[in-house]
């Protein structure tokens, strides 16, 4: 089976089924109402498999603002693992000796969640585990007779589903079934051209469909994502670092009449990244968030390890007060980097 056609951007799609709200980095366990109920949670496993083939975890325009654009990127060396700690939450990227991901984060229901890959003795993938403090997902890959089909057993607690991925020349299809073989949801992937495509998902529990479209620029960077959450676009430097960032978020607003469905309102944000010659982000400027009033003007200071990669990033927020910009402490991010043999 080949899963490298769609790039790492499809990781973000895992956060859209069901549709999540404003993008945040949630460091608390989800409430019980968010992870259980009558409606199953469906997510495109094909997207997760595509992420495993990506050479690195690179920033893309749908990321939350609080997550560093170079969170899992180093300028020197090839690390075996990177663990990033922000507030009380941690995310890790781990590779084995064959440079395959065994641990990596992805967006799920609007938040970064850890996934672990279990490999067999021959190096084939046996299982994916989506970690959660209460209800982890287990995706077990089953042996089949048809090489064009990928069959999986998907479990979360006592819930059991089966998934099938079928390859085609113009696009692929993923179908979820219940334990009795009844179809529950379908994902289709249409490839317009290399680096661009459309994902559509339908299930029997909700009306209509969810569709996401993504595009790459000529250098392979994710330039635009259109989804039910909004439109996200970015421009890049010649080194592939984000330079300009536009976020047009669709947020539900209370209905004027009680009992009516909430309406969607568009909220626009724009940002500019400033990088120094060493490849470090030194400043982020932009418009305030949906629930903020002060413009964004963040400066950054670093602590480096012996190889020149940053292991601590300190944020200084410049806040307009009394007609001047006043520095105020912001987020502190720690990275633990372990290197393999050179």
C-alpha cells in the first residue's frame, strides 16, 4: 500500500471529525461529554498513515498560534527524539534506527494528541495507538488476501469498528464499519495534482458532508487549507520558514432567536514572522485573537544545547501601555533533544 501521495497536512484533518471549535492547545484531559456519547468519533486513518511517510514534522497554516513553528525542527544534527513541553502538556517525536516515526503528535478534535506506532520484527506496521488519558484508540492492521485493500480493526474501550482503505489511480476511499459489517462513514480523497487534493467525509449520524481542500506551493510548502474551520494560508522564505500567515476563522455565534442554529461568523487574523540568520524565530507580530484586544508583538530569547539547537524558548510579550510598549513575561517552552550516533 502506498500512502505518501498526500503530505503531512492531512494530519490536521483528524481534528475535524466531528467539527471542532476554535483551535487551541488544550493541556487538560477532555471532558467525558467530548469523548463519549451516542455518535461515534470518525477520523480519516488514511491521513494518519500519510503522516507516517513524511520526512519531518513541519509547520502548516492550521497550527495553533501557541505552538512554535519550529517545534520539531533542528538546525544541526539528526535527533532520535524531541520532547516539547508547553505549560503542563508534552509532545514527543521519536524515530527508530531506520528513521521511521515511532511516536509523533497530530491534531485531533482541535488539539495535539500523541500517536505511537508499533512495528513487527520485519519492520511492518502492526498497530497504531492514539494516546488519551481515558480512552485510547487502537488501530490494528489485519492480514488480507487482496494487496489493494488495507483492513483494520479499530477499538476504543468496548467500541469496535473496522476500516478498509482502497487505492485508486485518481483518488482513494476509506470506509468505516460497525462490528456487524454495516457501513458507518466514508472518506474519499481526490488528487488534483501533486501536493494538492480534496478530502470529503460523510457519515450516517450527521447531515451533509465535510470537505477539506489543501494546496502546496512549488517548493512543497503548505500554502493554503480550506476547511469547515476557515481558510488558512501562508507565505514562506526561501528556506521554507513561514513568513506571512493569514487565518480566516469561522466561529459559531449565538442565534438571534432561541432555538435556532448558531450562525458562523468569520474572524480574520494576520501574522508576520521574523527570523534571524541563524534560523531562529525572533519576533511574531500580528492582529489580536478572537478574545483579545492587544496587538500581537512577541519577542523570543533562547537557550541552546551543545549542538546549537534551542532547548528553551522564552516569550516576551510587548504590551501597549501608557503610550509605549511594555515587556511582559509570556510562555516558556522546553525541548529535550536526544541524538543518535553520528
